[in-house]
C-alpha cells in the first residue's frame, strides 16, 4: 500500500509582494528593488532588476521576435532584507493595533 502524502500548509514569510527590499548577498549585493513574486515552496523571491539572466526565447508567432532576452531570476529569501521609509534595512516584527495584526519595523518601530 502507498502512503498518502500529507499536504502541508504554504510557508508564510514576513516579506510580502510589492515590498522594497535590499539584496544582502550575491552578485547583486546592495541593489534595491521591489518584490515581484514569492515562491514559498522553494523559499525564493523575484526582485525587480536584480539577478538578471539571459534566456534564449524561441519565436512563438510570425510577428513575435525570438532571440536572447534578459529577465529576472529568483534569489533566496534569506538574501534580502526589507527597507524602511528612510532607506535602512530592518527585520520585521508583528504587533496588534486596533484588533488587527500589523507588520512593524524592528529598528524604527514604524508600521509597514
């Protein structure tokens, strides 16, 4: 008999889509960008303008041009840190305000 695969809940990260983040490690260290997508299965994020790779694309139709295009590749979520409004990197905490759970910058205490 085969064992049933247990379904796990998707992981939750403190960094969300559309957050401004700074890259902490890798070839693009120091670059700042916006989070476009989060892959919770692989713990990776897609950041705008960071980790650009060249990909060979095939023509899909007659008027579509193929060739080599540049697009963003994902980086591990541990290599990015959230930016505050004044441009500092910070970790993220949570607190309750008016019965709602909100994200808070650890350095400054401001609500994100």
